[in-house]
């Protein structure tokens, strides 16, 4: 292994600019003549707009223009499109109401866009917005998914009776019911997957610019997938052909899913920049992020797991209500279906599974994919019910899991819910984690904690997830309206340095380093000679962006394939220069040599010949050395692992401290261990945050109660432990690089480990369930209710 | 209503006209184009905006530009010395203490201030100190490691 090749913890190339304040985030961009937009938003969860009076605002100092939904409608603009269509069990397509960038006559969630004020300064735009008079007639609202289907619930859309978006199933219900009926034991669970607010630290921002000399538009935006935004906004909303629209996603300060989607503000600033003939910048304030970024999770579920007398799983039945919010965000409908229900087998050989998912509209901001997207919800359900089953059956947590694990040699494994896991070793991961966590010593630690007056518990989560999305043909058959391949372009310059163009986008993942390692390793050139370019539709040929842990598993392979083409062409040039047969040319360590001889040419000599083709096979070969590859995988990528969480609970305060967190994950093959560990750390923090701290709360009237960092608890440094990590890598046969995704596993595996640990700690009190987030008041209350005698003290 | 302000920023004297409501962070980002200092919230919670005013870490979204007239301000852009990274910057790089980089300037500025009062901070002290700095990417594990290492280097220097 070279110091900069595959497997090395190369320090990141991108760090220097971030550490010296030279990053280039969207809000750092200022265009000549730039104006500022402020968006007036609905204070109501649901209201009819009788009238909007902008006259006073228009006369305010510095105001250039004010637009409302009527102005956009007059230009016959489209609504924000949804990229995935789900069909209900009766074959009917999901209900897909319109999603205007600026509403016309009705608002459907707090924060809905009502008008945009464009002024010389942001201060002037805000001042003017206060002068806009909107005559609202407030209407009753519904926020809770569990209540949205009730007959008397306020309706979000006339075209979606009962607030039902779709009623989707997978599996054979009658078959599963029959097994449940005759089973030795059935474990039942009811749980909520709490609604989360992604809160990437960089608020969303957009700068729109129209070039009147060419008629071209440029949008700078905080996006994880600029080409997707170009496609969605250009084709569906603004009707601008792709060659007239450039989308740039420069440095982006975290995404976690929330920056995948096409948002109204992007369309508004782009469209309006032509109207006023000046660039327009909009940057979200954090309170706007809270009420307009797509949220995550928000499921209400009941489930039953049937077992035989030995604890072997026989059947699993799941009923889930998933909140879509007021409108369908870009990928929302696929999250609780194809990214959730297809993972309900987990790492177990449950032969029969049935799931019914009903997606509902509510008067809340749209819900879409958030780190893990569907797989955390599935994993939380499966690992909670498995842990509960072990307690009910009186079996050790590890033992019940082992009895049901898919064994290493049983991969590839066809689950009853559509997926074929290509490789894995659940038992191997668990064994390693148990050792690393000193499971054998746990009971002693529990006793020692009890002596200090603390409840100590250990929680298990053994998971698998499907990422690296995805095979286009598969997702297409499941309702995706786009392909999910990736593009990589490798441009070898005359001197032998290389620029890589990737359709993925890095917003913290370190692609500029990891992808440069791939190139340095394969082409045998110094890593300093490799530059990775992403995030600009004018530079990168095409791309589907970064989400679903797909960048390396899909985008990395595209780069690798492009390098194969570069090497193939370079071999032809080398054969010519070395006067040898092409078949005799060997490429190794950056040198082309004739097999069995000492005749060779360095990589840079070949690239130079490609661009200075004086002595060149010009009749057979074009000059230049630049290749593009598109890669569409044949299967998803299946990382998995075992997460063990140890907590200590203070009965006097209800505070849960994560004292130890062990994660052993299977990533197939690791390119940069340092970066991969960082990804796991970040995912674990978000998962532990979901389990202990984070909750998005709407009140009965649809008002967002947790609208700032003062009300929504973000994980802070003192809420988290040091993590104890290891890997147990089983190469992925279905991936040409052998890699599996790593970006989301932390958020997928950890929440059930934490909650199972709390339940384990409190089980001596007879407590068998606690909901997320397990905040101190909730835990304290649970302890008091379980120990009434203590409460009376 | 414009107010004239003058201060030293990263060793250079700067002056400008600001509105009474202009925050220091706005003055730095918009008038001086020092965009390394970030804005991550509107409730003074995230710490992305931390700079040093006369050597002490301050959230630059909580002070008005007019209030710091006559002071000496250091931002993330002013830390490296002729291209040599400050030991704390170097430690963040070495220990992968940053991912998207958005919280990073505030983290680094805050960490340097910590070391002033705690030359050898232990993990607990570091985690408590970071109460006012939120990172959504790293899970803090490597930030804590970086600050420990950075503190050691600073104390050794
Ligand atoms: S911007 Fe968040 S604390 Fe200053
Ligand atoms: S590195 Fe992204 S928020 Fe800290």
C-alpha cells in the first residue's frame, strides 16, 4: 500500500481552504449588481388567502420588486415536481397535489412561501416585507400522522380524501396472518419514529443570475446534486432548456439529505433574476431552515413478530403510517416504501414478511430522506422488536440474534422483501463487537453502577442496510422517474496531471481526497497531481449527486471505469512509441513497459505524446487523453454491522449518559479509513441525537414548537462519548471496487442500540418500552411511574 | 444614520460606515469580504461565527459592529502566519476534525481561546467548553482529539 493509495488515511486535500477561511459556500458568493430576496412566509399552518396588499411595501426604500404566486402563475410556471411515484394496493397512483413555489390562495404549513421581496439590501427587503398585508382566513389544521386518517381530521387536499397519499403493501397478508395465528409466541410492539430536523450547519442559500446577452441562467445553490436541480427546475418549473441553465453547488456545509431536493427559493431567485435583470441572493435564516428544510422520519408503527419455541422467526407483520407533510418533496414517497419496507428482514432469515404503509398529508413542512432515509426507521423497528422478543422468550440478546442470523455462507441472500443481499457476516460483526465492548464483563459493570446508584444497561443493534443507490432499471420499475447511475470523467493533461470530474457532490465526505486516492493508486501518479472537480453543471458532464451512500459505490466506480479507458488508450500509444504489440504492454506503477524487457515509458511521456502527436498512430487513434464513463450498478450496496450501546441512567434526574458505544461495521473495502471513521462518528451522533435529544414538535394547530436551536436539542460535544470503532469487512461481490456505502450506517444502526440499552437498564423496574427521544423528563417519569413507592418518598 | 467604525482586523486597520443594526459578523463578511466567519443560526447558539475580540472568543453575531469600534479583531483568516498554519489549524487537519468545514472556523477560534485558560485541557473540559459550538458532521470525536493535540502543540510552542 502506498502512502496515498487505497487503504491509506490520507489527510484531506480540502481541509486547507476550510481551515483558513477560504471555503466558498453559496452565501460567500456575491455577483456584480446583486440584490437580496426575503421571503414572506405563512404564520398559519392552514389558511385561505383572501387578498395580499403589497402597495405599501412596494413604496418602501430600496425595494426593486415584489412577486406573489399570481405573478408566477401568470408566467405559467410549473410546480416543484416529485421524483418518485408510488402505487397503492388497488393499483391507483399516489395522490400528487401541486406544489407551487409561491402559493396562490392557500397556505398549507407554517413557513409556506407567500411572497418574495427583492431589494437593494437584505435589511430593506425585510423592512418592506413587514408592510405587506396578507388577509388570511385561518382554517383547522392537522399535524400528527397518527391522527391524519381519522374521519374528522381537517383535510389538507381536496384531491386526497382522508389525507391519504397512498396505501401501499408488500408481501402476502393472508400468509403472514396464518403464521401469526399458529405461532408459539408473537411479540407485539407499537412505536413512533420521531420527526427530525436535519439542521446542516450551513443554512440553505441560492443566488440566481440571468445573463441578458446570452439568455442563460446561473443558479448557485446549496445542493447535494446540481444536475438533478438543473433537470427538475429547468424542465418542470421554469421551462429553461438544460443548455441555457447552469447550476453550481460550490462548497456546501453539510446536507444529510436535506439538500437533495429542489426547493422553491431556487426557482424563485432564478426566475426573478430575469424579471429584474439583476442577480438575486437569498439565504435562509436558521428559523427559516427549521420551517422549510425537508424534515425526516415521522412514522407511527405497529408490528408483530411470530416465533417458534426456539425463538426462530417465522413471520413479521408491519403496519406503518408515514407523514409526507403538506406537499410531496422530491423523493418523499419512496422513503417509507422502497427504502423502508424492503429492509424489514434485517439480518434475519424471517421467511414471511408483510407490510402495509399508508402515507398521509398533514399541515407540516414536507418530510423526505434524512441520513439513512427509511433504513433507520426499518432498523429501529426490527431491532426494537427483536430485543423485546429476546426478553419475552428469556433468551440472551446475542443468542436470539445468532439463531436467526443469515450466515456468511448463505449470501447472496434473497429476502422475502425484494432485496438480494450480496455479502455480509452478521455473526462475525457481532462477535467482534461483543469482544470490543467486553460484553462478558458487562454484568460486573452493571453491579458496580448499581452500587453508585445508577442503572446501567446494554443495547444491541445488528443491522444491514441497502444503499449505493441504485440500479436504474430496478428503481425505475419501483416508480423512480430518474435513472440512478453516475458519471465520471478523467482528463489527463499533457504533463500527466489529472483532473477528475464527478457527478457526485462532496459536502463533508472528502471526495476530493478519496477519489484522488483512487486515481493515484490506479494511475501511479502522485496524489498532488490529481484534482477532483464536482458541483458545477458547466464543468461536469452529468451526475445524479450524493445521497444514499452512493458516491464511492457508484461514482467511484464510474471514475475507475473512465481510468480503464484511459489506460486502454494509453497502452495503444505506448505500443506505438515502444514499437511493440499492444498485447505486450504492461501498465504498472505509472509506467508502460514491454513485457519481459526494460523498455518503458512513463505515464507523463504517454500523455505528452497524446497531446503532441508528432510520433503517433494518428490513423487509428485520436489525439488527447480524456475519457468519460457512466456506471449503473446491478445491485444496491449492503453495509451492515453490530452496534452496542452502554448507558448509565441517573434515577434522580432521568439523565441518560452514553458511557460506551461500540460499532463494528462491514464496509467491504475501505479506501480512506480516517474518512470512513469520520463518517461513522457523524452518523452515530445523529443516531444518538435521535434516540436521546432530538424531536421536532408541532402543536395540535400545526404550529412548529421546536423552531430554533433553543427548542430543538442538537447533540453537543458533552452529550456524546468517544466512539469505539472497528470494521469487519466482507468484500462486496456486486460492486466492481468491492466497496459498500458508509455514510449513513451510524444513523441507521445506533438509535435502537441506545433505546434497547435504556430498556435493558430499566428492565429491573418492569419497564419494557420508552420512546425516542428518551429525554430526562421522560425517563424520570418512567422510573417514577414504575416505582410509585419512590415517588411518594 | 450611518455610523463610522474603525478597528484592527487581522492586524490591519480598517474602517467603514455601518448601520446601527449591523452585526460584527455582517461587517466582516459583507464589507470586508472575510467570509471565513460563518452564520449558522439566528439565536446565538451555533458558534459558527466565533472570532477573537482583543484576544477573547466572542460570537460575532451577538455584537454590533459599532460596539467593537477601536478593538482588535482576529478572524480565521488571520490565524495562519505567512502560510504556516496555526498549531490548532494543523491539529484539526491532522486529526480529521472537520468534514463540511462550516463549523470549523468557529471551532478553531473557540479552541484557541480555551487553551489560553486551560493549557492542557482534558476531554471533559473540552467537551464542556464546546457547549456553544455545534457541529452536525463530525460527532465531535475528532474535534475533541484535535483540540487536545492542538493544545499540546500550542503549549509546547
Ligand atoms: S451565528 Fe450561530 S452563534 Fe453566531
Ligand atoms: S464539519 Fe460540518 S458542521 Fe462541523
